[in-house]
């Protein structure tokens, strides 16, 4: 068996510790990859501080991490689509209660991945670029395509969908989830209106957004409503990403024609200000919930929070990772986005990468090479 090492959470609120970890062979419909790059998401640097609240099923020490890319070294029974030596990206799901296995965390040298959550990557694509995709793609796909959310028609590659004549609002388009949501919605035949700071407008248009507005503008909601109504656009719903996004999306949908539903991907607590005290977290989040509930009811707009790993237990995982993404990447109609920002190499760098990610990045995703 190979020697494995991991960046462990050994105690809540303490820095990660890099030390030896068991090598776990794959089970049925599983593979093991040797990681070459991992990416950092907000959930990754928040969980070590609040494990008992957001992942109480995880018994410390534990291994988290969600985004990874590397080379398959072993396949389990039932796996026929890939073989050892294949270059893949994958969504690691150790933090999900339906897994709850440290062996399925990304922050280690060898990770067990589920075969419906991996995608072969083209030879021209680096592991670092590939690693930015899994969680952003999964979160975007769940909000856009699951019936409990926007329930849009699925994307195709090569693109064969006729335009639906409907428009999706993606608030926070330069985020990891936003960049993936724009590309997925366009590939599914929808027009996209998005928001970002002005320096990222051209980038989002290169991903397929028809129009992009400055979310910091005091007239952003009014401008989007005007753009929707003046062109007689029909809304297919909205995706809210970032602080204040849900409230803004509710305002837009309440004044436009079409679907009155928002897929919500984030809370209204800035990452730089996220408290570690459990009572403070519950108070801040509770206050937001009350405000959202009142606003949604008063304006006739429904919303629901997206749980990114929901596609691990339904056909959407296969549709995204096995059917759509390999073809779309190979023909370059779907690109890894946002751009990777590599901060170093080795498991020991992950803690440093957390600190960089907490400060915030724009149209970038923090990556560590292994």
C-alpha cells in the first residue's frame, strides 16, 4: 500500500496538522486518485472552526477538502469508464453526512472518489486549472437543474439546445459558483444576466453572460428590472451568490415576469467577519433567516438554500460529471473558471491558502499544488 499523508483537523478551531493517514482502497463504484492539486472553498476554511455546528457527524481527527484533481491509481468493482493512469478532477464528499469518511476528503495525497463525481480531463488542461471546478460546478448544477430549485432543462455538449427564450439572473457571477452557473445555464439554452464588479464584466461575458451589472451600484436592482421589462424578458428564476444577493434577487423577481424562485448559495455573513462563537453564529444567521422569510412572503418569491453534494445521490451527478463535462471540456465549450491562483506546493501550504482565501479574491480561486 502507498504511504499516505493528510492535512488533518485534530481539534476545532486549531490549525490543520499534516501527518500520516491510512491509504484506503476503493469500494464498489469508487476510485482512488493521487492528488496533484486541490482548491480552497469557503466551506473548507470555515469547517475547521465550526465542525460541531455544520458537520457534527464528523469525529475528529478528520480530513476535509472538496476540490481535487490528480491521477487514478486504483479502481473498485463496477468501474469501467476509467482506468489507472487516467487524469481526472473530482468532488470529494467526506463532509457530507452520507459519506462521513475521512478517506473521501481532498486534503491528502490519496483520496477515494465516487465514480459519478469524477471527470476525465483533457491533456491540455493542468491539474491546477481542473481543481477549481468540482464544488463550484456541483453547487451551480444543483441550484439550476434539480426540481426542488430552478428545475431548468439540462445542458448538452456539443450544444444542441434551442434557446428557451427565458433569462436566468445569476447574482455574483465572478464567484466560483457563479462562473460555473453562467456556463451551465448558457449550455442549457438560457440567456444569462449577471452581476460583478466592473473589472470582471468582460470576463463574465466571455463565459456567456449577455449582460453584466455592477452589484455595488445603488441602482443595480432597478437597472436589471428595467432591462428585463423593456425587452419583455421572461425570468427562469435567479441564483443568489454573495452577501445581500438573496434580498436583491427577491426584489428583481418580484418586479419581473416569470418564475418567482431563487436558488441561494450563501449567507449574509462576510467571510472576513464570520464568527467562531456558536451563539454569535446562530444569532447572525437567525436574524438573516427572519428577514429573508418576511421579504420572500411579502413579495411572493420563494427561495431555498443549495446543498452542493445533493447530486451524489441522484442522476444529476452522472449527468454533470460523466455525461456533460468530459465532452464540454474536450471541445472547450466549457472552461475551468474562475482562474486558479496557486499559492504554493504541499499539504503544509493548505493552512496558508486558507488565510489567502479568507481575505477574498476576485474571479480567482486559491489552489495548492501537491
